[in-house]
């Protein structure tokens, strides 16, 4: 017999079905509750609400498990390339060799931007934040791919929109950087793979080739893989919510980029480095900052600490911390900010406030340090996060579309005035 949960309301008992996932996670299906009882459930910030059933990513916050389509993040970060992970997330399986080669060619063929897009770059004032530019540029792709606007596009048309977005994103991002430093844009090369191509377009120059360092390419591969999906986080919920109204892929991803920008989400990696730099400028002592973070009258938080779902450790942070040491060692860099980060982590991990609240370093704590070592400017960190998260957003957008999920439309408990009569402006 299938499991049920009972809820007692005004003396009456209602049986509700219990849904079980493949990893034995349980949910009480309350979708009929309002019709049967005229009650809704209230859960601000969706701290305990499942918004969907999904077969893409499994995450266990208590045990620190993260798997894409069943594959442990540790194995993917160690052995795969970002483009393989892109394919895995979007199409559900690791690609066979010939499929991967074909996918790679399709991506390379679509990596050029329409020349008219250069006018958008010209239009941004100097200093425009890269994330603001990225939202606009991704959304503007609709203008060059009208088939993406069809609500009932065929699967071939959807695939075409997907390939274009995956292919053009590195070009869009690197050109944002080039535009910000006033250098000519570098076009994609058919001789380089996805990540090396991105680095070449970002750091290469028209006058001389960029020397691609395999250590740097490997580190960026890892960063992108570790960020590639994270189930129903703020930006992913956004992509599914926007997509549920029938909005096209580019508009939905543009909305997700906006959600990611916030300092409590993807914007944290920029904030972490800025925080560590502030601590360095202040003499490098960490105790003062740990105390500030604990002070409820002080808005300061330890950026890169805490996570809505990870309550013991963030598996991504463990991989990235090791990668961070490897990269700095291999590139022969000495970064005082890394030393401060390690001391700050130590201090927080031994502090009752952080221990009681189960606050641990998250992926953003170390990703900024690697990104900086690779040469990315601080305000580009969140854009790198977006480049990594893109396949996850696409996979989640595609999944909600294919499973024909209803339009996302939560309810509320109204706490405003009850009815009152209009008063003329002279008498208010
Ligand atoms: N520094 C100090 N106190 C903290 C921190 C922090 N970084 N994070 C949480 N707390 C405290 C918070 O004040 C609260 O204390 P109390 O119970 O006394 O009121 C308690 O811990 C629970 O925090 P919360 O804000 O209710 O937890 P949440 O699940 O709503 O928020 C979070 C999660 C990630 C937004 C939050 O931990 C935070 O603001 N962290 C800093 C920003 C950050 O690093 N964000 C990146 C997240 S990982 C990348 C991604 O996937 O987006």
C-alpha cells in the first residue's frame, strides 16, 4: 500500500500521498490540500518546499553528496571535461566518443556572434558591470534566432537554440572583458577546445597568440564543472519559473543570470575576494571579522560561508580548496589572500556560533582565489559562475518544458488592510 501522511484540521483528518524519490527522499504531496481544506501551506524562501520532480542533480546536504545524472561530482571534476558535463546534464548520458566529437564541432560552428552584436557592446558605458551586460546580451540572442521565440518549437529547434547558447556564451563573456579594457575582440578558434578557446578569447591578443597553460585550463575546467548544476537553487528556480510561462530559452536564462548576480547567491565569489582584501588592508587579523559576522547588529556576514542545503560540508568547496592550492603551487604564485582565507576558515570552524549553525565554507569561498590566480578580474567572477551554471539552467529549463509543468504561481497569506473606502485627495 502506498504511504500517506495525515493532517488534522478542525477535527477532520485528511490523508495526503507521500512521494518517494529514487534516493528515498520523501515529500508530502499537498497539491490537493487547498481544494479539500481551503488551507495553503506557508514556507517563506521555500526552505522546506519541493517545487518539482527532477532527474538531473541529486544533492544530500547532510552527507555532502552532489551527483549529476548519478555521477559523483568528485569523479566528474577529476576525470571529465566541461563539454562532456554539458552534454551529460542536458541530454542525460555521458556522450560516446563520436557523439562528443560531433557535439564539439556543432559548438565550434556556432561560436561566432552576429557582427551586429558588436553594437550592443559599443553601447555599454565604460565600467558597466559584466553581469548586467551578460543578462542583456543573452536576452538579445532572441533577435538573431527567431525560431527560439516559438512556444511550441520542435525538438530540433529547441536543440538549435541550446547549441547556439552553449557555443556563444564563452564568446559573449570574453568580449565583455575585452570591451571593458578597450582591446579588440578575439574570434573563436576551431583549433582549441571549449575552455582553452574561452581563455584565448579572454587573454589572447590580436597581435600575438596567448600561451595556453594546461594547468590553467584544467583549473578552469574544474571550476566550470563544479558550478554546472545545483538543483533548485535561486537562479535555477528562476529559470524554471520563467520557462513555465512559455518564455524562450534566452529570456529564461537571462532571468537566471539576474538571480545569480545577487551577493547571497553567485555574487558571493566577488564579495569573498573583496572581503579578504579588506581584511588584508586592515592588517590581516581575522578575529575582528569573525566577531563582526556574529554581531546581530552588524550587517556584515562572512561571505563564502553557509549554505541553504549543505549542513556539514560543501563537497564542491573541498575539491576547489585542493585545486586552489594546486593551481597556486603549479603557477608558482604566493597569495597572501589565500593565507587569510585559510586562517579565517580555521577561526570560523572552531567558533561556537558557526559550529552551532552548521556554517561551513561554500564553493565561492575558494573559487574567487583560483579565478584571480588565473587572471580574471574580480568583477568577472560571477560571470565565470554563470558560464559554468549555463548547462544546468538549460537542462532544468528543458526538463520543465518536456514534463509540461504548469505555470509557476505560488499563493500567499495576505497581511494588508481589509477593505476600506476611497477618500478624495483633498480629504486624505
Ligand atoms: N555569516 C554569519 N552568519 C551567518 C552566515 C554568514 N555567512 N550565514 C548564515 N548565518 C547565520 C544567520 O545569521 C542565521 O543566524 P540566526 O539563526 O542566529 O538568525 C543562521 O546562520 C541561518 O542563516 P540563514 O540566513 O537563515 O540561512 P539561509 O539558508 O537562509 O541562507 C545563505 C544561506 C547562503 C544565503 C547564507 O548562509 C549567507 O548569506 N551566506 C553568505 C553568502 C554566500 O556565501 N552565498 C553563497 C552561497 S553558495 C553559492 C550558491 O550556490 O549560490
